[in-house]
C-alpha cells in the first residue's frame, strides 16, 4: 500500500522577491509533475509576488 506522501509530497514555496519568506503546502505529483509556481502575498515585501517550488 502506497503512502499518501508518495502522491502528495510536502513542498516549500520560496518568494521570488528575495525576502526569504516561504509557504509550505502539498502538491499532487500526478497532475503537476513540474515545479509549482503560485502568486501569493509576501508580508515582508507587502505585495503579491510569485512563489516558486524549492526542492
């Protein structure tokens, strides 16, 4: 039986603004095999920026 972490690993999203702020989320490896990029709020920069998946 496969673990749920095999299909949905925990990934760290780092801000592209250079502030060092991160979000932690899970992603579905079957539907999104490439690296995730989300536009989220960075409280250090006080604006919405792109967050890219870090491995």
